[in-house]
C-alpha cells in the first residue's frame, strides 16, 4: 500500500516538472537582466529644476505637511535676492520614507519627483539621508541624462 502511494507521488511529481518545462521562466537573472518598471513606479526622490538650472522648490513645506511619516522631510528656507523663498537645506530620510508619493502628488510647483531608482541598499544608515545636492544630482542623472543610461527605459 505504501509503495503504491510512493509511485503515485513520483508520477505526480514528474508530471509537474514535465508541465513546467515548456513554460517561460518566471525569474530573472538579476543584475544582468532587470524588470521593466511601471510608468508610475515610485523610487528614489529628486528635486526638479527649470531650464536655467534653478530649483522649482519654493520651500513652501507642503511636502512636509502631507507626509504620513513623521520628520521624513526637513526643509530650511531662505529668502533670495529676488524676494522669493528657496530651500537652503532640504533633506529626505529614506529610513523613514514609506514611498507613498504624497510629497510628489501634492507639491504645487511639481518640484519633487520620484525616479525609477530602486537600488537603495547601503552598508551605512547615514547614506540613506538624501540632502539637497543628492536630490539635485538624482534629477540630472535619471531625468536629464536618462538617454545615456539604458537601465531606466
């Protein structure tokens, strides 16, 4: 009786393997091959700039107010020579960020975006705090120069 069960289990197992031989593989050989990302994918943040290279951010603080994670976005504003406010310091703590996209959605000036960069792991926790220079660089690297890097297509 036990031998019959074992034979049936063996046949079912072989049938399952045989069935999957003709299907396309589900897994990818990461990092050589990468998934196609959805157009609305929410990855690392970036601060946008206009044609002149000036930040669109006016340090209004809307992104801070709508963020559900407490103290994730920190902004220090300063008044410029033209009388308009701009961010003196702007930082996003990726340790606290839940990638909800509220900061992008509610920004009245479209000053912040989320790129398709998802490889954010690092050995140092301090490197996961994005300062204003890193956020500017993210914009130039992933949006302006995206034709140079085929990963984001």
